[in-house]
C-alpha cells in the first residue's frame, strides 16, 4: 500500500545518497592525489 511505497522511496533515497557520498569521496581522493 502507501506505506510500502514510502519505504521503497526511502530505501532508494538512502541508496542514492550512499552512492553519491561514495562517489564524492572517490572524486575527493582523486583530486587530492593529483
């Protein structure tokens, strides 16, 4: 139902944020090394 949709959106948002944060860390490391 609606609660399931909210949970799915929440999970997707958390995964997206995690991926974005991970990518940011990788880019940061790459630029710091250069």
